[in-house]
């Protein structure tokens, strides 16, 4: 007699029930099995169930008919009845040109001068000197890339869900803590607000209102976020 996959079945049943925000009593009311059966199922203790039990799971948990049986006997992931999410709209690109302020141009020129001076001196740089040059270069490049990122986020904000493309592009950059002492701290917080909307963590009311005003001035529509 086949033993099936009771533990796996219990896991997918519990996950689906919680996804649908259903209690065991509500599963029963929706045509599912008795609560005692649900308890045994979610414990991974459902042993050699009858065929009609699977039909009840399919109905109450809104699975395609046959999904519960396939999950129990074959270890297959059940197929939900709800339609697949529509594909995300294409990203609105920020263009190929990035406006760079004069102070950033000057900073890059100073960095270029120091790099050329080190190369012409033909001497080995200390680890501290290399680290200083790298830190300066990273800072200036980050400021320039950040301006492009801000434009991208402004153009693609306005839906309830974050565009998956933006999550892929900016996830790492926007997940690192913001040092309040850095020159672009507020700009980085603005980008977090653009990506996370009003739910962006750590923003005070004054700063949030400032970002909303800036977004409107750039042509953004806050009503689209509701």
C-alpha cells in the first residue's frame, strides 16, 4: 500500500490555508474536511486518505481538481484556481543622458589629477593611498549613478506594487543603511521613498511631506499610489 507524502501534503495545505487567511473552521465551511482531519493533515499525519477527502481539499483551498491527490501521492505542488498575475508593464527608461553638477565634475577632475600624479611618480602607493583614491572614486560615481536612479524611480513610480524590474536593479543599492553624515543622504532617502512609497521605513512626517512635494514638482501623481 503506497504511503504517499503526508508531511509534504501537510505543509502545502497549511501554507495555502494561511495564504487564503482561512481558519480551519472556515475551511470546513467552504466544503473542506472536518477540523480533526485538518489538524492531522497539517501535522503530517494524514494516513491513506479516501479519494473524496482530496476533492474536499481542492474545493475549500481553491485548487484545480486533482491537485490535492497529486500533492499527497506524488509530491506535486498544487495548482491554484486563481489566474496568474499579468506581466509587469515595461519600465520607462531614464534616457542615456545624466546631468552632472559642476561640483561633481570638479571632484572628478581632482581625482583624475591625483591618479595621474601617482602614475607619473612611478612609485608604489600605500594601501591607505589606494583606499583613499578608491573611496573618492566610488563616492563620485555613486552620486552620478544616483541621479540616474532617481529619475528611473520617479518615472516608474505610481502603482500599488513595486515594479519587479526596479526591485532587481536597485535592491542592493537601496537596502544598505543611509549614513546621515554623507552629502547625498537625503537624496538616498528620497529614492527609498520612491521605491517604497509612504511605507518607506524610518522617514519622519516632515521629510515625507518634503518628498511628496518634490515628486509632484517633477510631475508625479500621488493619487496613482492610492
